C-alpha cells in the first residue's frame, strides 16, 4: 500500500502580511495562529527561513488545526504528516521572496553599505542578482561624485582595492571570470566594471568583479556588462 503523500500548499500573499514588523502580528484572513516560538526576533526567523523551513506553530481553521511554515519568504500550510524536508522539497522551485528592508541588519547599517550587505545576502542564499538594475541605480551617483572630492564608499578615491572588497567579490562571483567563466586562479584578476579612469570606485564591491586576463585586456577602459 502506497504511503499517503503529505499535504502542503503555499498561502497566497494577499492572505497574510507582517504587522508592524512583528511576527506575532502576522495576519491571516482565514485563521488564528498559535506560535511555537513567540520570543524569537521575526527578522532572524525570516532570515533562517530563506534557506531552511521554519515551523511557526499551528493555525486554527474551520476544518481543523494545521502546522504553519515559513520558507523562502513565503507562508506554507501543511497536514501533520509533513516534515521540514517535505516543505523544502515542495518549495524548491518557488522564487525566493526577499526584501532587504526586512533583514536584521537594515536598521543599523550605514546607508552606503546597505547595497553591499544585500549583495552578500543574495550570494549566501543563492538569490539571483540583477546586476544591470543595480548598476543603473549607481551610475548617477558615480557621475555626481566625479565632480567633487569625497571619501565615502561608492566614489572615486584611489585605484587600490581593499581586501574586504576582494573577499566579497570572490565569494559573489564564485571564483570565476564573470565574462567567460574562466576558473584558473593564475589567470584571474579584479576588474573595475565602471573604469577607474572614468571615476569608477575601487571601494564598492558592486563596481568590482572577477575577470580573466584575456577578458580584462580586451575590455580595456570600456564598461562591460556582467556576462
């Protein structure tokens, strides 16, 4: 006799929301929630659930009481047969719902570093990054900064790339050339996406990428995409 398959379904976004940044204030239009961990900061619970399902407790509905899960930024409801592994398998192909402003670091992180923190989150949790969109948003800042002297991150200062930027870029680009995919460490270099000679920053990881010697020499001072 075949084993019964666990029942798991994703709750539509219109049916729930965060209430004033408090997990205890999650609103569901169809039930009442009893939380298993009411004292845990909702930001950390949300962060943990980006990679592994988190059981929030139970939700009471008209036809019974069911487990409630948080995974990849979405709410899920299941029967009592479902395990964390079942929920993870069910949501494997669902796009992660990520909002940087909901992350634990947003409130106390310097605004000039928030884009770096967000990019690191994307790398850690395997969330696809839209580099073109980010770059367009930064290009205006670069144009403005070249007309005045400044020392903040994201503006031109000198050609030296700090070690922390190199580490971040290496992790983000997975140790390979973003243009051709070359992985030989002896052939890889750090490249300015917006040329330093044109005012591109050496202190902003969004303006630095890994490139092989061949691609970097072909690129010269031109501004290339991310491959």
